[in-house]
C-alpha cells in the first residue's frame, strides 16, 4: 500500500503544484512577518532601552526626579554594585551657545577622535560642539573648568546628545555643572549573588516613594510608550499569524477539493478493488503531510530571505528607524511558520478527504449533481454566521472599550469566520446584483453570472481568499492613516506650533524680581522665512505675566490673534478658543498650577491685572492670551520676543530644523516645538504601512492562486457543459469572455466585502490599541482604497487566464465524449 501511496503522490506533483505555491506563500508571509517584527522590536529596545534592559533593577519616582541625595542613598545600599542615572544638564558656553550635557551612553557611541571621559572633569563632545571646541581644550561651564578629551557620535540612543551642541560626562562632572541635578531614572546593578528581594526592600527604604522594576520590565514599558502605551507589535504578530492561518487554510482546502475532484474515478477504482475508506483517507492525509512539510521548509527559507532583503532595503533608504544589523532569528521565528504550514495543510485536507470517501465507488464513477438541500443548509449556515458575527463583534466592542488586545484579535477572527460562513448566501446575491452591469456583454455576460451563482459553495470559496487579502490591506491602510491623524491631533494638543523661537528674558536691575522679554532681531522673521521648508513665520508680542501668587518673575506669555495666526498654529480649535478674557495653557502647565479648563485665575503684569478663564492651548511651558489682553496686562513690557514657525507639509524636517537652529544659534535663541515629534511619528507610521502592505500583498498573491484554483474546479465540473456550448456555436473568444467576466465579478464582490470589513476592523482596532483618553480621528486614504480595488480586479482577470485556456483547448466532440 505504501508503494501506491508514494507513486500516487509523485504522479500528481503537477496537480498539487498550486497547493504547494499557496503553502509556500503563506509560510513565507508568516516567516517574514515574524522575523521583521521581532527584529524591529529588538531594534526599538536597543534604541530606547539598551542600557535599561541590561540593568538588574530600574529605580523611578512617578512625576518627580530622583535627587542626588536619593541617588547617593541608593548607591550606599550593601547589595548595589553600581548605578547609572538618566539625566541632562544645560550650560551656557557663550552668549550665543547653550549646551546639553548627559551621561555617557552605554552603547551606540562611535568615537571619532580622542578618547571617552575616564575621570571627573573630562567630557566628550558631539560633532556639533566640536565645531566650537577641540580635543585638548578647556571649556568653562557653570563656573567649572572641564577638559575636552574626545569627539563622539552618540547616534540616536540619547536624543539629548543627538541634536545641537552637546557633551557627555560622568555623574560627578554633571553634578559640578549643575548642583541641583536630578535623575529621571536610575539603573541599578547588583553584586553577584545578591538577594534581590532584600535589595529591593533596601532601595525602596533609601528612596521614599520610588518604584522598582526589572530591566526587562522597564525596557518593555519604554517600547510600549513609543508605540502609544500598548503592545502593538504583539498585536500585529497575533494578527499576522491569524491571517496566514486563515488564508492558507482556505486556499489549500480549495486546492485539495480540486485535486480530489480530478481523481474521483481513481479513488473510486481503488475502493472498488479493495481499498478501505480509512486507507483512502490516509492516502490523502499522507500527501498533505509530505506536501506541507516540503512546502513549509521552502516557504520558511523564502520568508527569511525576503525579510533580509527588506531589512537591507530599509537600511539603504535610511528610514530613520532603529534597524539592527542582523535579522533576529529566534526559535519562534523558525518553528512557528513550519508548524503552522504543516498543521494548516493537514487540517485543510481533512474535509475534502472525508467528503471524497463518503461517495460510494459506483456513484463516484459518474458525475454527481448538486444537492437539493441547499435552502435548508443555507438557513443553518446563516444562523451559525449570525452567531459567529455577533459574538465576534461583541468581543471587538468589548476590546475597544477595555483596551483588551487579545479579545480584539479573537473577536476579529471569530467575526471573520462568520462572514466566511455567510458567504455562501451573501456572495451569490452580490454577484447577481453586480451582474446587472455584465448584461451588456451579451451571452458571455449572462452565462458568467449564471455560472458564478449556480454553485454557491464554489462561489464563496472562490471569493474567500481575496476577501482575506483585501480586508487586511484595507484594515492596515485605514488603521495607519487613522493612527497618524489621531497622533497628530494629540501632538497638536500638547504643542500646537511646529517651532517656537524665543529670545528669553532678563531680570531688571531695580531690586525687583520682574523679568522683561528680550526682543528678536529686526530681520529675524525674514531670515527664518527664507529657510527652505518653512511655510510661515509670525513674530508675536511677548511679556512675562504672573499667575496668582506665582513667584520668580512670571511666565513667558505670547499674544495671539485667531484671525491672524491660523497660518502658523496647527491646533485650529484651540486657537479659536483664545478669545479676549481667556488664558491658554498646556496640560502640563495646568498640572503645575493645579488648574482645569474653565477655572478662573488672576493674571497680573506691568500694565495691570485681570481674571482670565483657563482654556487648553498647547504652547509647551509658555502661556498664551489674546493679543488685546497681552497689551493691557503687559503694558510697556510687551515686546516682539517670540517667533512661531510652521513647516511645509513636504519639508525635510531634519534639514529645516537644522537650518532654523543655525539662525537661532546665531542670535542666542531657544528653540522648542513639536516638529521633531511629528516627523518621527509620521515616518514610523509610513514605514509600518509600507512594510505591512508589502507583506499583506502576499495575501493577494495567495488569493490569485485561490481564485485560479476554484475557477479551475468550475471548468472541471462544467467540462461537458462547456463542450455543449461550443457545439451550439459559442466561440473561443466568447468562452474566454465568459470566464473573464465570472472572475472579475467574483473579484469585485470580494473587494467590496473586504473593504467594508477592513473599515470596520480598522475603526475598532485603532480604538483598542490607543489609550482610553485619546480621541480617535478616523481617516480613510481614498487613493489607496482605489488602488486596492484595482488590484483586486486585476487579480480576477489574471486568475481567469489559465482556466479559460484549459476550457477552449478541448474540442466540443472530445468534451462531450468524456465521461
């Protein structure tokens, strides 16, 4: 028996080729997805948490920094071997140059000249600062003389050291520059063999109010913060796994149905000469095991090669993302695609095998007509479909309200299965509706509609694979566009202006604590406006105003006019709310002053005082009032001391910010704003869409194979019918047109269903992934949607080519003579 099993598999190699192609594509799709996303996660951890991940413990205090006293107390704990604090200091080098100083990074640093700091009083400078000072020179920072011992490129590991003039030094040196130094977090390395529980208790006692996490936990938290506070990468992995499983199962099941339909007589003859039902089923399953294993190995190799190519392309394009040098190949990356490919192939072969062996040998030797129980089965299917869709939607709604990603993924899979179950009724109805447009094609058009709906199960199977691909690509595109619009809205709420340049202020030499804003140079607006990439510049009046009992000279306050400044402020709603009698504050400033929108606060300045209503307006740590209120409150202290800059939408943010910063440095101006954050988020989302769309494009290739397979089954089942039509006068061209229209109709129906599902899944998915306090702003990239529909129609056209060629190659006499 083993001999005819092996021989049967070899003889049917060409018939199983389409199944092998589907398996290879599906496994390659999953392997590339897992490898790339695992690599991206490693790269992100390296970029934002390399030093944190390697620490034994990480010490933080929510909402506050850790003082130097707390740092020293933690260092004195017996089980602590060493500490590394995250901090930054600012110091004035010259009247025109302010520096940022930070600890020497533990990784990601490239030494360009000299050496790294090895003792207190030594610093290494970045290339921007190296233009001002050279190795071997001394610089005076904060009254402290420091030796420049090296020049280093600190990469993107430490943002404080990557933009503008900056230096790195050890902790003792930073404390000399800024005696009031505090730490955002402290990485703790324990002595070998230390009792972690005892060390935790001692550290918490040494730093009251602190929290402790392991290095792994802290690194994961930082990666989650970079992705919106959720495990987006984990969710994408689950989604991709489900897509690969579902798409491959549909296509493989259809392929085995075709091969078994082609072998009906062979299987019947085997059973007639003594083969049992169990033996025939074992034959099919063995073929599935061998085919699944071989194709999965090939698919795994193809997927890893694809991932390597995409990773190399990402580095060549310099996308600005943290991409590691090598591909992250883990046991999961290697094992999961192989296991999925094998299981999916075996499971997908079970139902066709059972169905093929249910028919008696005698009946299998002649064509079998369609079942007459279609209506009753359709009602059962619709009841099951309603149950699955209802349960899935309920799970997704629950996930969107509770931010439960796993429930959202499971709900999406369950609801999609419900749609596939209902497809046996929905697809024929949709084909009939869209088929009205095919009637002008004449006889081929009418025959195509009739053929497409004659066998509802076949029509549903034909459309299923393409529905998967269109749904996923639509969901990814809409989800990314929605995420980008929502993220931009959140940035606008935290900082509504791309770049804010300020001359700062100075204390008056009259014994008071009054601070007056310094004016910008007269030609400053023209110089900044001439920078390539700058869309608009507005020089705004500025004064320092005092809130309530606020001490220390007041807070920089900018005067704005909603009728004038809409071209430089992105937060249109916030700007419109800044009417006379209001005080605009960012969320952080409201927290500092313990205020909420709608509260009224006394505001005073050199020109007088007034009670203003607090409204949200994101200008960092500056305040905003209507220009009329500023003139009334600021009096003679009002001066044009702030420039608001908006960048063009197509600007190269890095180059434009660099050019603007050069102008600002020449005039000793401070530069803040949201341009850098906006650019990073936009770039990350654009790259995510590019990568995932490329991966999901494989699903479309699988769909083309699926449609071609099921159209091939259609040609096989209607072999004698096609011969009769040819005998009655249907030309070869009309036969090709009939199958072409049939493929296009099924592809169009698949695209419509997939678009609807993709939009719904994207809306609920983004709601699930984003934090609860973020308002989702749905965005639909209509241009990309049009491309999706066009690709789906092209898939229908391409999938009809081979079946049509097979149908017209058989002469009418030969077809009618075939049993």
